[in-house]
C-alpha cells in the first residue's frame, strides 16, 4: 500500500506542478466558462463553440496530467519502480487515478461555475461534467498508448499536439459537426472528440439526456477502456 501511494503521489506531483499543466487545467477553463456567453455570442445557441473549446482544453489538459509515465520512462525512473514489488498494472492504475482525480475536480468546477453564473439547468450541468470527465479519461488512456510509442519526450509532445488538434478539428471541437464535409465527418467518428461533440450538442440543443447523448458517453467509455488496455499490454520499458 505504501508503494502504491508513493507512485500515486509521484504521478500527481508531476502532473500538477508543471506550469503549462497549471495554466491549461485552471486558468484557461475557468476563464472560458466565465466568458462563455461572449464566446458563443456570434455563433448562435446551437453552435455552442465555447463548450467544445472547453472539451478540447480538457482533453489536452488531461494528457498533460498523465504525462508522468513518459517522464518516468525517459528518466529511467520507470525501470527502478518496476524492479520493486509494484506491478505494471498497479503502476498504471495509480497513474490513471493521479490524472483523472484532478480532471474530475476541474470538470466539477466548470459545472459549478456554469450553474451559478450562467444558470445552467441541473441536467445540463451534470451532463457536461460527465462529458468533460470522460473526454479527459480517454485522453489519459491515449497518453498510456503514446508512452509506449515514443521514447523521446519532445517528439512525444510535438506528435500529440498534432494528433489532438486534428482530433479536435475532425471531431467537431473547432467546427460544428453539421458543417463538416462527409469524408472528414466519418473519419472523425474514429476519435473520442466526435462522440464528446455529439453528447454536448444534444445537451445544448435539447437540454436533456437523449439516446444520442448516452451513446456518446458509451463511446467515450469504450475508447478509454481500449486505450488503457492497449497501453497496459504494450512494452513500456
């Protein structure tokens, strides 16, 4: 138990003390939700671009939070940790918890601010918190996969920036899904961003939990499970 808690604290400290992580996971989302009305003013009620930008920020911020594995791998810390009594499965589980717990807190703060400042309904508030938490979870799972594929930290960050940006573009975070051409639309369906966009769109348009909303959450959950399983099976060291 002591070893497990040590890994958890180590991963949590690596995630929350990075300056870029602090900015992306605190200042940016809080600022966005406070000025949400101004961001969406020129796009109409169905565009909800601010909500999609928040989802992109959560996705990118979650990857930064979970980048402790990459750092451990590059610095040789991972080899020393796995040489002890802790298993790879336990190591990954502690890293996942260290990343998802702060992201859940950020999601809850976004929901609370929206409820108090913008009078979101309880359904919309809870619904958005769930979407933001799950898009963050999928990004954490993706970080496990990414850590298996890259040994160089700089190459990893450069590569994931491109991947997340393209995912956000094709998935509807930067352009409404209804405006995407047919081929990019179907390509985007292979990304978690697409399903998060669908769920957000359903909430904003109808203000209730529709079947398509729950389908979006199910897809995000499956992406997370697939990423984590793949990342846990691949060789990290």
